[in-house]
């Protein structure tokens, strides 16, 4: 471990431990903390157009707030965000530090105003999380960390570094400087000419770093893709590490290329296939992998950990660009009660209640009010109240609410996940996602296609019939099929289906690193040509 790492970790660890104290001490004071949080937010919006629109004042309490402000989504704020970007019209009394791009399961780019107050709210969640990480995984303080960047698409790269989804930018300025001293890959790598160059440079730096102790990504498929690219580019990466320069990738010359002859030799001796022994030799000090591991990410998280079993694994909490809901703390995913103001819709009754009224066993959807200026913003996630730490609820992620409704079938992501799980269990195949298409068959009718990551399967028709039967258990889907509005579900399999799925997400405007495999996706238009070809090949093979 270098002196830089030792100093960075030492000071940062003390800072987050001190910052965690308030979070820990107030675990039995949820209602008081949350009411103070709302009061501070009301004071910050009192002089804005939102206050005028909803008749809010600095002393508006929760009851009046809930009566006057409707639950909202991004579309309700899009015009105000546009005005804020164009003329600086305030959504809240706090300076905007940057506009953060994001993309969701069913939408392209959204721009979220990151104000000084909002960043302080995020810092209030990441500090106790980091403190708990240092406590649970003490070896992470003995080396460097990789905290992922969500790289911008190539055509957005001229917007500059201000728009990067850099995990380190969630910290306050002082902690960010200290954390930067521990990083294996600098944030400037994300400004490489292309996403491929950024990925290549990141891999070179990661491979060069034998003291890597943390690999933190959002989606496990992001890390799996990087490990696969490592196999594909191993000769070129080995040459860079041997020479200490970027070779033909001249666009990376603004970055310093590391040298490491030991790691170069390891790469040249490797056959490129993922192998736990090889990765252990490459990163012997790796102590922690952090990634999503719930709902549709569960399978991919297990695959990732199987490649790196010598490291510990921790699942992410519920973080979105719009705000944080939970983070891992003391073996649970606790509400980040010290960050935003939280309400929850009870999914059985439809009632919206404050966080202090939750009870164990409820299934709820979070509604947040934040220092970015969003009021009663519905996140679109489904959670289970699974326990408490003091008065603070622990919440388990169940899935997204982003359902699909091509013709009135109203299929939910949770229903889709149940179909994927049933198919995987019954046929011992690797399911990827259920895709809703406007044109899913030769007659150009809408319908659903189940993607499998397998070589062409001989029983695709049987699997399709099984999936169709499972979907028919849902009333609105059955009605749509009986009215001949939907084509029957079908199956397409390919050994590289995950990569194809991720590429389709990128083509549809989603941001690298934000993309995760969802159980249910809507793709506009006809079936992609590649899927149609794979399906035709399967049909010929069966014949």
C-alpha cells in the first residue's frame, strides 16, 4: 500500500466515522428527524414558483404539504428543469452545481439538477455507508478502490466532465479529495474519445493495480462486460503495460499509461476465459465487490461473485440519480432517513404515509422530496418493509413499477420476473429478459419475446408455450390474447444474448453504467433484425 493510499484511507475513515455518529445516534428519532428535514426543505422552496403553485410557506407541515402537493413524476418537472437550465429559474433556494444525466427502464435521457443542498443530502447517506463498509471489510483500507463511472455516450462527450456520473461526486468536496487519493482509476478517464476507449483505459489501470481492494459498480453486468473485454483485449492491454504507453489509441495520450511487467505476463499467459484462479492472481488483495444483487440482478451478481470468490460481496441499496432511498447498514438496507424527506404509497390501500408510519410486512412505493427541488417525486420502485433498526425501517427491493401496456395487458415487472424465474427453474436455462415489441411476428402484431442466454435450444417452442401459459394467468394479458390483440409469447436464444440486450439499451439512448438487465423492457418498433435472424435459425434447426 502506498503512502498516498495510507493517508487517504486514514483521514477518510476518521471523517466518515465521525459523520456516522449522528446517523447512528438518531436511529430512534425517525419522526423528529424527518419533520425537521421537511421543514428545512419548505424553507428552501418558500420563494420559488413551486411554493406559489402549491401555496407552500416556510412553516408548511406534512399534513398541509400532502394535501396541497400532488405526487409527481419527471414529466411534471421537465419544463421547470428546462427553464432552470436556460435561465436559472430556481426550483429551490440552493445553487445548481451541475445537471446529472440519467436514463430509466422506459425513458431516454433525463436531466437532474444537482444542487449544493441535494449533494449534502447524498453525502448524508454515503458517509454512514462508507463507515459501515470500513467496519465490515477492514481490508478495504489497505489498497486502492475502483468506484465506477457511468460514462456518457460518445455523442454527449463534448458536454465536459461536469455531466459525468462519478460516484465520488456524491461526496462533499473534502471527502472527495481524500477519496480520490485512494482511486485506481481517475475520473478523467471518462473523457476518453469513445466509451470503448474509456473502458480500455480503465482496464489497463485496474490490471496494473495489484493493490486493488474494492470494485464498486452499479450493475453487475457492467463489471461482467469489463471482465469479458479484458479477455478480448488482453494482448493489447499487455502490450500497453509492457511499454508504458497507449500504442495506437492516441486519443488516450492525455492520460498517463501505467507499466507493470508482472501483470502483462499474466495476461499473455491467460486464455481469455473468465477464471477465478486467474482473477485472484491478478487482484490478490481484492476484499469487496459492491453491486446490485436484487430482483433481475440476482443471477448476474452470482456470476460476478463466482469469478471473484476471494472477495466479499455486498449488494447496493436503492440509489437513483434522483435520490437515495436505502443503503446497506448493519446487515440491512436501511432508509436513508437523514437525507431527503420520505413518504410511501401503500400498494394495497393506495394511501400515502410518512416514513414513521410504516409497519413491517407492508409493500410500498417511495415518494421523495429532495434538495434538488423535486416535491413528492414517485421513484417507481416497489419495496417490502422487512424490519427496523430502532425506529428506522429496513426495506427490501422487490422490483420496478415500470410495467408495459402495449394493448391494455398491463403487465408488471414483478409478473415478468415471476415468469423468468419459473422458466429458469423448469427448464434449467439462463433467462435474460422479457421484451415487449410493437411488432413481434410476421403479421406485425405486438407481443412478447423471452430472451435466453443459451446456444440454440431444441425445445424453444415448449419453453414459449410454458411462458405463454404463465402470462395467461394474468387477467389483462389473457383478455388481450383472447381478443387477438397480442401475438403468443415466443423464445429467442443466443449464447451472447446478454451482450445483445445491453447493446440494444445503448442504442436506445441509455447511459453506460446506468444500464441494468430488467425483467421487462419495452422496445419500440419491430423485432430487431438480429433477433429475427436468431429466431429463424432456431426454427430451421427444429425442422
